[in-house]
C-alpha cells in the first residue's frame, strides 16, 4: 500500500528541501519585480502619467527588468533543482535514495514551478491592491492577463531548460544548453531574415516568425491582452508545447545513463547535433556582421573566407566544450566538421548566390489574380485616420503595369540599392490563380530613375488606385482644426465647424487631380501650411489623438485657396 506522502509520485519532503535550499531564487525575482514596478507606485515617485506608462510597460512585459526576470528565473530554477544530476557522485547518491526516478523527476520539476509561481503571484497581489478601482486606467484585464502570460511564458522557458538539464552532463553545459535551446529558433530566424534581406533583392522577411517561436520574444513584441483571440491561441500553443517538453524530458530521464553524468552531454548523438547547430548559427551571425563591416557591404571574397574560418573556430570551440578537452584536432572531428560546411554552403547558395532565382522571379500577368500593394504614396496628402496601408489591384491593366514596374526594378537592381535620404518603399504581394502567393518588399532609391517613375505613375494615376484613398477621405472622422505655418507658428487656433465639410470637398478634388510627378515632388519639400487636428477612430472606441495634414500649394491648390480665404 502506497503512503499518502507519495501521492501523484511527488515527494513533499524533497519539494520542501529544494524550496528551503533555493529560496533565494524566487526572493530575488520578487525583489526585482517589486523594486522596478511596485515600489514606484507605493511611494508615487513620479507624475501620474509617468507611473501609468511605467505600470503599463511592466504589465506588458516590455520593461527590461521584467523581461529579464522572465528569462532568468526559469533557467535558474531549473539549474537549482536539477543540480544533483551533474556529477557522478551526487547523481548516484540521489538515485540511491528510496525514490523512484519518476518521483524524483516530478518532485524536482514541481519545486522549480513553485519557485516560478510564488514571486509572480505575490507581485500580482501587490498590483491588485495598488491598482484597485482601475486607478491607472489600464483596464480590468491588464493584471490577470500579465499573471497568466508570465506564468505560461516562464513555464515554457522552464520546460526547455528542464530538457537541457536532462541531456546535459554538467552544470556548465546545462546553463549553455538552456540559453542555447531557448534562443536557438528566434535568434536563428531573426539573423537568417536579416542576412537574407541583405543579399536577396526584394526579400520579404517574416518578423512574426522570429517573435512567436519563443514566448519571451513574443512578450517583447506583443501588445495584446491574453484574452484576445489570436493571442490566446498562441499562449495555449506555448502551454501545450511546454507540457510536451516536460513529458519528453521525463521519458529521457527514466532512461538516463548515470555513468555518463559528468560528461558534457549524456546523449552522444545530441552533443554532435548541438556542435553543428552552434557552429552554423555562429557562422551566420559572424557572417552578417562582417558583411556590414563599417556600415557598408564588403566584397564577397572576405565574406566567404571569414565565414569559412569562423565556422571552423565555432565548431572546434563547441567540440572542446563537448569533450571537456583541448585535444580535439583529430581526423574523425574534421570529418564531422564537413556537416557544418555542407550546411553553410547550402545556406550561402540560397542567399548570397541566389541559386533558386528568387531575386529575378517575376510572375506572368496571366497567372496573377490580384495584387496587394503597399507604398509610400497611399498616405500622400490625406488624413492619418483615413490612411489605408494597402490597396488590392484587380484590373488587368494595373496588374500588367505593376508587373512591368517590377521587371524594371529587377533589371535596374544595381542602380537602386544605393543609400538615399528619401528611399521609396514598395510591398508587393501577388495572389496567383493557383492559390499561391509571391511576396516582395523593396526599399530603394529611385532618384533620377525616370523610366521607373513613369512606370509607377501609370499605377498611381489609375482610377482603381485612387478610388480607395478617395473613399477613405470621405469617411475621415476629424475635428478641432488649428492652422499653422511650416515653421509651426499658429495662424488660427480654431477653425469653424463648417470647415471640415469644405476641406473634404476641396481635398477630394485636389487628390483626384494629383499627378504622380506632384506626389514625388512634395516628398522632399516643406509644406506651405500645416493643419493640426484631432482624430477620432470610428473602429476604436475612445481612441483620440492629434495628427497633422501638410498642405502644398502645387498639389492642393483648392485646399490652399480655402485656407487663404479663411485667414482673410
């Protein structure tokens, strides 16, 4: 008959022992949370707006201290509770105790989870008292959202670190693997995106991919509440994956070869994979930095030589850590190093040498159903609240004109990649008839490129292109106009309420008649007048802010005349 103390295969004695030994870890986390976020609210160390901003930043996990605790606390908890594993004598002694491996593992995991849970809940209780009655207007869901998001994110990092603890053979390796595993995917994808963007003209990177593959990076980039639909699904996915990792770690723990404790890793083949990954990621990071040495792209030869040397050095360093020895210069090691060379060569072939023809690929007009287009000119001379970030082109003539413009971009690549004080931005997404998509993003200099400007002018001046912006101008919700000159001096503090209707009519006529040449010309010129106004967003309740509308006499003659009459 089993004892009540062994309920769920967890030893209460072992959990208490771990908490008593490592109480400093949750206390340090609580102290960091308290000093950075709670204490300023207690002593009211700043103005209301500053405290509101500080609290919002903290409860969004955008504060660097809070984000740091989110990363460090789970790793430290994992290192502490599984420290007995790393060394032959401690591991053998612990496993000789009257505990099954399952009980020992579950008790250790629970100990670490309690260390993570306690500081978050205690700080949550402090915030609940200080923010009662929604004192800082953050919304009733802000605090519970922070608690749940932080616990799930920390649990994910802890689960990854637990896997690192099981496969590592020493504390040093555990620390390195915990950091490496937690940062491997987001950092690798981020660097690959940056590297690829540098070498593939038109590459449409995916910042979302690098942010959602780790809850820590997602916390840094996300502004949504946990209870929002998409955000909720992402965190549930993190939670599910964390449980899977805990289960996988438990399965590996039951088969743990104790005689290998003290080695860098207890699973030989995993150590080989980590060495290759470490060398590959290190080479890409190093290659990216030497590619932009001094802020300018360097020649191909130094990049290739530097990457070759760095790949070898990173691999040798990883081997030394794995084998805990400097004597790694053997033929078998050099043979295994070829896997790194193959991975780096494949990556360089796809990016630096563009073997797939990504840069030059332009679809045929007959294969395109529609095109989603985003550029710098969709917001030229219109209200910010009516600004649409993209337009969908479906007319065959516009699709053909855009494809021709795209071909000219590819053909003139060498003249367009130079730096410019006023670069042009184009985001093109082709929707093909077979359901596939082709995405390209360009940030280029077109100064003096008359052929390209003329080609894009056909699109800008088309009825389909202007129709969206004209409709958005009609729907604009603006008020409280103030008229200023280009230097910022106020000419009229308040324009009459009837002014908005007249302004819309005049702006519609001006924008409808605007040519692409005029739109390009005003990019680098100071406006003749500046209208400061209040924006009310119809789709976001209570969302109000101030914006400005620049008025140019040449491009907006009717609006300019209206303002001149108002000043008289």
